[in-house]
């Protein structure tokens, strides 16, 4: 494994923050309104999401074409594998669907947001309308409920590398983060021309301030690293491709040093 030069400076000016991608499927008109009216109401809802700047909304024309080509039916929304399939084809992280119902004299619009990865509902809400005219001034607040529930993009997803020089050793880390809060870790250490290795699986969590990574290395031949148990405040500035974290250079160490990771 190639040992990269030690990064001594912090470069936190170019972290890429990407919005999640959301596909808003035209609301199902059912027996309570025309398809044209349902499409207009969907567009008004979709426009509020766009205005928020919190998400990238999938182009409707491209989405409709793919759905037609896949012969996706309304009944397919109950099939998790089909939901994930259509979401991946459309290129969305989340899907929003809605349907109308009547109870007494009131019209109900129920909308839910589905996570493509799990095909589970992230959020669901209903809007009660006494008349169609109410929708025009209620849609902003209704869409706002979903805007506040849009999960933040996982900025760590992908592969990151770092090198650390300490006590005459060079340790090189490669960590691949997935969107499911899991990570794979590869570590190599070079001492006096002899290289040792370790790899393992772990979990991570980030609350917007502290990054926690825990992993156990399988069959590690590195004398001073058998596991990773890091918890550190990190600073991330919009636009950067690197972040730094305080870590223990060895499993038995009681001191922490700064380690800078760069996105591959």
C-alpha cells in the first residue's frame, strides 16, 4: 500500500455539500379530483421544495418517462423492491407521493416521503381542505413540514485517506463511509522498511459537531493498532475536500494527535 506524505496543515475550505435528490410523484387524484387538478397541486408543492434550496428536485419530464418505461403502477408503492428500483432509476435519494381522500365535507391530502435505500417512510403528514381554494395559501406551510424533515446529506459518504507520522512510524488510513452509518477501514504501518496491515468493519456517527468512529481490525499485524475508537470535534467549512480529527496513534495511547483526511 502506497504511503502518502503526512498532511500537516488543515485545509477546510472546499468541502462539498450536496443537497439530497427528491422526486415528487404526481399526487394520485383518486375519485375526488381530476388528474389535471392533482398535477397542478403537485407542481405547487414541488415549487415550494425548490424555493427552499434544501433539495435537488428531479426533473418531472425525465421522471415521467422512466416511470412509463418501467410500467410502474400505483400498486407498486407497496412493494419496497419496486420503490427502490424506481428511485435508483430516477436518481433520487427520496420519493414523495400523495393521495386524496374525502371525509365528510373535507378533502384530505396525505403525503409521505420515502427513503430510497430502505423504502421506508421518513415522514408523513396530511392536509385538511374545506375547499380547493384553501390549498393555494396552505401549501407553503404544508410543504414546509417536509422541508424541515429532509435529512441532511451525508457529507462523509465515500473514501477518505490520511497519513500520520509518529514515533518513527508512518501509519496510513483508508476509510470508506457508507450512507448506512457503516464504514470499512484499511490501515498500513511502515517502520524501518517493514510494512504491516490491518482491516476491519465499523460504524460511525456525526451529529454536526462530533464525529465518532469505532472499528475492530481483523487479523491485524500492526503491533500498535488493533482497533479504532475515535470521538472528536471536527471543523468542516463549505467547499472543502478534507477534514481533521483528533485520534490516538495507538490502541494503548492516552494522548491524541491531529489527523487530516482527504477525499479520494
